C-alpha cells in the first residue's frame, strides 16, 4: 500500500529493510548487553572462575551442589521467600485501601499524591538512608516515642527495660524492618496500578447494582474485585519481580545481618560473587532466582493477554 | 451534611493522613536532621521531632565544601544525559518500526524486548563486571553509561511503541503522497507529533539512571567517580561514624527535584506495566 506511493528505491523507501535498520540498534544492545551476559552467567555457574583466575574451566554442577549444601545459601533462599511474600501481600492490601481513598474527591489532592508517591519517585537508596537513621540504635525516633509512652526503658515496661529496641540488631526485628521499608517503597507503584484498574470499572455497572439494592460490600465482592482481579495480579507480580531480585533495602539497612538474618539471594550473590570474587559461586546463586522470574513473567503475559481478549 | 456523611469524610481524611505520614515521614526526618545542630541531634533526651536549639546551616556547608557531593551530582547528571542520548537513539526508531510494521512479529518482538527489562542486575552484574575489566572501563563513568541502557532501552521502546500506535497511519500516507520518502514521513511528520512521548522517554531514562544503585555499587569504588545514589550511602560516613546531618541533607537535596518531575510522569510509567490489562 503505502510503499508504492513513494517508490523511488533506496533504503529510505524500502519498508522491510528500513524496519530492520530502525530496530537494529535496540536489538543489538539487548543481545550484546543482556543476552550475552546472561549466557555467560550460566557458563560461569558451571565453571570454577574467580576474579583472580577468570578462565572458564567447566566443572559441571559443582557450584549448584555447593550452594545447596551451604547453610547461608539456604537461609538466604528462605529469607527471600519470606521477604517477598510478606511484603507484597501487605502491599496489595494497603494499596487497595489507598487507591480507593485516592479515587474520592478531596482537597490538596496534588500535594497528597506527591507525598504518597515519594518513596517510589525518590531514589530508593536515598530514601532507605532516611530509614537507616530512623532505625538508629540510640537516636531512633520510634524508640523515643515508645519511651515517651512508657512502653520501653523502665522496669515494668511492656517492651523491656532497655532504652532501645535495636531494630536492625535483633534478627526478628531486622527482618521486620527490611520488610517494612520494602512495603514503603513498593506501595506507591502498586497503588498507581490499582488506581488505573479501579478507574476503568464502568460507573453505570456499579450504579445499576446500587439501584438494584446491592449493599456496598456486595458491590465490592461481586463487581469491583472480579473486574480488577487481573490488575491486582499485575501489581502483585511486578512487586514480586522487583522485590525478589533486589538488594538495595537489605544492603543499605543491614548488609544481610545480623548473622545473615536478613540475607537474601541477591545480597548473598553480591557478597559472594562481587565482594568475595567467586564469580562461579555468585553466578550459580544468582541463577536460583531465574526460575521464579521466568514463572512470574509467564504469569504477567497470561494475565495481560487474558484481559485483552475479554 | 448528615452525620453519616461527616463520619465517612472523617474516615477518608484519617486514612489519607495515615498513608501520607507513612510515606513522607522519612523525608520529614531528613529535613529535621539537615537543619539541626549536632548537639541537639545527638541528645537522646531531646524531643527528636522538633528544634530544641535554633536551626543551623552547618551541615549543608559541610556537605558542599568538605565532601565530594557536588562531584556526585555532576557525575549523575553526566551519566543521565549520556544514557538519555543512547536510549533515544536506540529506543525511538525501534519503537516506531515495531508499531508500524507490526504484523504479528512486531508485537511479539516488542513484548520480548519488554521482558528483558525484567532480567535483574543481580543476575547480570557478575558477567558484566568481567566485561568492564576486559574493556578497561571499570572504575569509570563509562561502565555505567554503557550498562544503564540495558534497562532504559527495553522499557522506553515498549512505552514509545504504545505511543506511536496512537498516531494514525493516514498522516504518514498523506505525507508520502505529498512527496516525502518513507523515512522522511517518519522523521519530519511523525516525530514532531511525538514530542510528548519522547519527553516521557527522556524523563524515564534520566530518572531510572539516577535511581540505579546495584550496578554503581558493583562497578565504582573510587569516590570521585560515584553517582549520587551510591555516593551518599557509601561515602558520607567517616570511618564508622555516620554524619547524619550532611548525610540526610545529601539524600534530601538529590531526592526532591527528581521526585517532583517523576510524579508528573508516573501514570505513563505505570501504563507501560499494565500492558493493555487496562483499557
């Protein structure tokens, strides 16, 4: 069709060739900088390469076996699952409430939106530094409030007679702290995704249900939730991808400590493979994340496609 | 207003206030530390939420004169601009081609490119660190400039593809009837119509580069080469002593401008994620 109009030969008019030429830089970049390194990561995981001796001698599945028998690795694997599932379940519940509230009309909406989105729009390493100071072992404002309320620092106080909680120094509390900060950080993204879902529900559908006498909880259960389920899944799945593979919050707050209590696969990969220089072990540990990623990607595609057909 | 309505209104404001407090408190906490005198900051009995002594500019002065903070900001800007340029060069033409010549394979390739956005730095950084030392770019901003497009190109191609699809084909066909070549129709007619899409790409490529932490942590250990997202958390610590005043000032100053800009574009960013799941 359109090609015949400007038939003057030359690459500027040959659609097929032009298309390939326009796509080439992007595809080249992706193959060279994502495809090749990915294959190389697999090769490293099967080798005994270190930073000192980066030659690829294939040793088979040795690294995977070594990882599986390493207690720190197993601890990290469990922590990663706990960290991801708990934080993302909380995110989905909270983002639902927040998105519903943001749909209503109220004053200062622009400012409220800006403040609520801050954890996602500001660089995460810098936001987490703010939390590091809030979890300080001596000057934590949370501890100050607890002391002020008499819950901490006196003889019969509920949380103990010590003056501080040591949020990042006690295993259980440290895990709760990194989960809290991860919730804080992903919540804005999930909220905006859920907002898009909620505002796409046809208003007349809800109004018709109201006229027919359906109670609010019934409208939510029978209309809003089924209609927005795909978008809730999308929000959850992206939250999982961004949490499962990330190390910023853990690295800045605890470096995986105390005693690996908050170590996750990605941070353990970093400490082993990059800081420790054991390229092969690091690559093997990181590739344990891949099956989950691949499964999540498939689910995202399916969810998106299913809704498109409807 | 009847009592029920007032109660619901009050409930709404209470919920919003709670969430605003949760989201924004760490930044309020940064503001306090930025202007608080050390003596006030480090007295456990002082109310930490208020200024018990008059505020001070000492921390800001220290941040800008005694640390590499300005260098971090400059480095961030340089890396960001270079990444924006590479991203525009690769993503915009590719997105156009995928959107226009999409008969099955265009859509599939587009989704394939988007999925590479999900391959995390924590899988790629080990092989990439070998690349960096082979090509001699470790400890240099060049390593970041070359690597950051691995996440900006996939995402921006996907975004622009959606954007180009909203521009009707007839516009180009008319331009070609008027004598422009196929390429000319794209460059002279479609691109000027796509300014807002291209602006989105510029904002995202810059923002995502500025936010990036893992690659910068992996490739850069020299203070003078660090970007702000890595320089502030790793360098503004003297030995084991955290200098919380300058540290919070540095985090705050770098966060706010990018957050303001990003807020305006977040809806488009999310539209990329939802991939047609919302119509």
